[in-house]
């Protein structure tokens, strides 16, 4: 580690980095998502046309990535709240991060079929 | 102990007494009338309220956003069922209108404040920081207003 840096590495720093990165990604998605939803004020056809691109296999993969980012940000956010407001939060921050990662992994496995199932059927045939 | 040392100590002790007390030295880090204050932060707790808002809105957003993902991407065939008719069906209910409106406002303010923090952390030049934040505030206000307008003026019989 370079001398004089405030970065400490390990679970604490990397979860903080991941929280920032996922937060920025989600914010940019939200901006685009409000714009695409605004097309319902243009015409049903305009909206359905854009949403149709969201149902393609490539975008399904991006959706899975978005779900991954949102689930991490949500679960780690609850961990940050626990660190700040629970008297023993700071002491158990590492254990809480691994709990977050375990729940995240289970939910990501659970999201495989609902989010990517239709893409797999389209690419490999039903 | 030599007699000299004893004499010196005695000198110190006798320097001050009840009628002639030693000067009081302020303990370090105690605020006095002379302690300088940050010029424009006087009395403002904006950053503390921002910090609190991130945590409170975050907890609410976990419920709103994960519920939203469950409805849009998992239940009833996932993303395949989404279309104008699906949106019209959900926004016929004031409950889902309110859900989406609160989610929009909380998510944009939560994300906007998050990006403001990140800009403050990494943009070192005053000018860069100022213009990045102006861009952020403009984009945030535009998105919140557009989204609000869409939810309130949605017309299922537009065609």
C-alpha cells in the first residue's frame, strides 16, 4: 500500500468502492429509465417499440447486471445503516459484509431464470 | 536530591499563591470566543440532514425498488409482459401511482445527493466541481419533473 494514503483496503474499503460504483451505475440507468417511460405520453407504439429492445437477449444480460448492482447496493446499504446506528455495527462490519454477499448470491441465483430465462429460450430455441 | 533543585522547586511553588494565581491555560480543542468558525456554515446542519436522508430514504427504497423489480422482472412472465397496456393497467390504481411517484422522488434525490458527494470528492478544481454539480442539479430536476408529469398526466386512451 502506498504511504500516506487514507485507503485501507480489505472488506471495509472495497465494499465502499463497490457501493459508489453501483450507485453511479444505478443513477445513470434511472435517468434513461424515466426517459423511456416518458414515451407513454408520446404514443403506445413508441413505448412498445423501445420496450421491445429491452426484451432482446443482450439487454436481458444488461438487466441481470442491473439487478446485481441494485441488490448489492440495497443489501450493503442496509449494512451501512447497521454500522452507523447499531451499537455493535462497526465491530461486526466484516461478518455483515459476508452475510450481504451470501444473500446477494442466493438472490442472484434466484434471478437467473426470471431475468435470463426468456433470453436463453430465444438464443437456443425453446 | 541536591539542595539546589529543592530550592528551584520551592521558587516555582512560591511564585503563585492564593492572592497571586497562575494564569489559566485553555484546554486544547475547547471552543472559545476566539475560535474561528467556518464562514458560511454558521448554524447550518445541511450535511448532517443529507447524511440522515441517505439512510432513511435508502431503507424505504429497498422496499420500493425491490418490489418494483419483483413486479416488473419476475412475476407474470417477467419483462416479456411489459408494454403500454401493462403500464395503463397499473397506473389505473392510485396505489401504484403513489408507489412510483414516491420511488421516483426518493431515488432521484438519493442518487443526486450520492453523485454530489462523489463530485465533491473527486473533482478538485473549483470550476470543474461547480459545473459538474450544475449539470447534475439540472439533470436531476429535469428527470424528477418529467417523471412526475408523466405519472400525473398519463392517458390510457391517448390513441
